[in-house]
C-alpha cells in the first residue's frame, strides 16, 4: 500500500492507495454474473426507487441484493463462500488489515465481515447516516470498481457543521467507522450504472457483537461473524427466540424474489 492518510483529525475516516488490478477478479465476477442481470431492461425497476427490494441474483444465488427502504441504491452482497473469498482476496492483498490493527480493538486478527457491490444510477436526495453504533470497532470500505461518469455522484461527509466532498478515484479507497456521517452525493438519473466495491471489516472480539449486529444483520444474509464463523452456522452466539422472530418478521415484511436473467 503506497499511502495511508487520515481524512481529518476529527474523523475516523481514512484513504489509502492500492494497485488497481487487485480489483480485476471482482470486476470479472461483476461482468460475468451481475452485469447481464442488472443491464436487462426488464430489471431496471430495481434502480427507480419508491419501494424496498430483496432479491437473490443468479440461479445459484452467489449474490443477494437489497435496498434500504425505498432509496434507489442496491447493496449486492456475497451470498456464498466462493464470492466471499473473491472479496477477501482483495482485502488481504491490499494490506489494509495491517493498518487497521492500529485503529481497532482486536484479539488476534482483523475480520472481513462481508463484501458488496453498490450499484445505482441516481441519487434523488442526501441520505445522511453513520454505518455503525458508537464503539462498534468496525469500518466500511468503499472504492470504485469502474471509473465514474461525469454525471455520477461521489461521496459527501460531515466535518462539524460543514459538508465536504470526497471524489472516488480508481486505485484509491476510503474507509470510515462509526463517527463519520456520510451519504451519496445527489445526482440525476444516468444512462450508466455507478458501481462501487464496499467491504465491512473490524474486530474479532465477540463482545462487540451487540453493537455490530444491527449493521451486519441488516445488510446481508451471508457474512462472517467476529469469531470467524459464518453467521447462522455458529455456536458462539445463541440467538434468543425474540431475535429469531425478529428476523422472520423482517423476511415476511419484505419478500425475497429471485432474479436469474
């Protein structure tokens, strides 16, 4: 990693440079598995907003897509071990974990929880948020998979009462924790998709799970727990009846569809 910089002393946000070709495996997966589905005219309703989406993409279910409420942006997560490992190989090759050790309370290693492709073609309004509960000891990485078009929105973040802009650049990523409020820069509908890579990563200590669970459980169905086990296949956590009912209720409220072409 050639550079690692803090965005501002008052923020838990950092940028780092990496070799752009480290993303080629993720690019190949996107172009082969996702692009034919996401560019299909019959599926453009996924990007129009106005309703929530939960969809398994591809017949073998390697990706799972959801929108947060009715905002027109898809978070497409790894949905099996094969796709998870594609993102993890980039994470390990980038050297980010080595630097994150200075920022995270961990026991043995930094865990990459989940990988995403964030895809959209518009942003009608600023949707300000922080990704984690305070003290979660986790970060979100974002970097462009392809060069953005001139009309695409970049990233806005809060610095005190001021709004600042970060411009996505190939070969550079930004990552931030629980204290950096941010949003997609609003932009008008575009004929081309804006495709970003995102990853969540952080502590390997299970005691932080109560702070992490709201974020991680709401974003994906297949992800790694701090203990290093796959969510739902682990005895380290024993969900209560209420937690199980809560997940089932959410699944009933927002039905899952399957899109294969």
